[in-house]
């Protein structure tokens, strides 16, 4: 008897997944519940087990491919009779199809850049043009980052506000924990920054679960620190360090990566003077902290050396007015400078 493993519904409204890595090969014997494949979603990487014991007779989707929920991924047992996957048909106008035929381009092999994934003339001509250098497919976390950032860029009319902050009295070992607390307390005063757009409505959130951007070898990951308004700086800092370690090790759970209401980012020693971060869609605002260093500043008419950095707030102008974003940023800075 043959068992077909289909890409399951992984919840959270996800409709597709990327085959990140096969853990078995064709001809290999597996036991029930043995791990078969790792699937990358826009939340995390999920390991899918075998539905039955038997021989892996056919692997149908290669690594790096993105397929919809319900697609048959692998066949366990049976006589090895090939299972045919439905062929993807590209969406394109008759003119684009004619150009593709003239240029010898396989239209169905292209990923369209037009509306609803439609293949454009530019897509066809780019595929037909001679290629230079080395290319590699956009896969895994890097693909998800690209899609996420492109969507944010398309849908969010973003504006960035920047101001200087004096970090001289702040313990930099607790920087992120302190900043999370300052953001959460300030978000209580400015609820429109702790919100999201849902169609033609603004949803104001009454929880303060803040994402913290973490750079890993696979790309940028944003684990979520819960209840930032109710916990101490020490508790928040400990949670940040735990989540950052898990992000770099690739051991975070789906729960630890979902549901953020606002995001904080800081590139630490790699940071430039300041950043204009992209809003972490579907959130409506993000705060970043630039490079903190000793600089000459004027205090009480005297030039003194202080530990200074820049704080940036990028916000969705559909939801947040510029004055309110500035007031929020100043509220965060005031709390940072009081540490």
C-alpha cells in the first residue's frame, strides 16, 4: 500500500511552504513518525514526520521549491509508479506568450513579477538575456525576508523620524531590555503605534508583545518578547538573550516567532549613524537604535563628551501622524535617558 504525504495545513493562515531540506532519500526505509522533510514557512521551519513505515519510493518536490498546501511531497511504499504533479501554467497575455515563443523562453518556468503573479514582457526578456556572474536561487529565510520586505514596501506609505539620545547613564549590557520597556510604556501613551491595518479598519492592540530583530547566518529573524509592559528590565533582557540564542541556533518555536505588535531593532557595533528601518508588516511602526559612541555635544553652554546615539521611528502614515510619531520617539528617548 502506498502512502502519499501531502503538505499539511500548518495553521496561522499559511497557504504554502518551501521544501527546505529532505531528511531521507529515495529507496530509504523509514519507520512511522521518522522525520522526512523540513518545510520553511514565513514563521519558522517545521519538521514533518512519515505517516507510515515503508520504503521511500518517490520524492516529488525538490529542495527550494515553494508549493501550496495539499501538494503531494513524497510517496511511501507502493510499487514506485510515478505520481504526476500538476504543471504550473503561467499567467500571461497573448503578446507576452508570443514574445516568449520568439525568444525561446519556457513561460511556465518563470515566476511573474506582475499583478497576481502575471508574467510580464520584462520577465521574459530578462530570462532570455545572457547572464553574467554567479547566480543562486532565493531560498529559505532570505526568500521570506525578500517577500516580506517587498510587501511592506508596496503596501505601507512609510516615513522615518530621527532624533539624538544621550545613553551616558544607561547600562549598555541591558540596552535592549531597557529599550523594550521604554517602548512598551510609551506605546501605552500612543496606542496608534501598537496597532495594525485590517482592511479599512485600524485594530488597536491591548497587548505589548514586541519583536526584536536578530541577525543570524540564515538571515534576519524576529522573535517576540511577551508582555513587555508588565515585566522588569532584567526579565526582558534575559528573555532577549534566550531568544537571540535560539534564533541563531534555529531552535525557536512557531509561538516564539508570531504575534508581535511592534518591533525593535539595533545592529549594535555594525550599526550606522542611524537607520530607516522597514516596518515589520502588518505592524505599523518600528524603532531602531543606531551606533552608540562618545561624541562632543553641548550641555549648559559647554562642549562635553557624552555617549550618544540616534533613535529612529519608521511608521505607517495611514495610521500614525508625523507629530504623534515624533512625540512617541521623544517619550522613548526620555525614558532611555532617565536610566
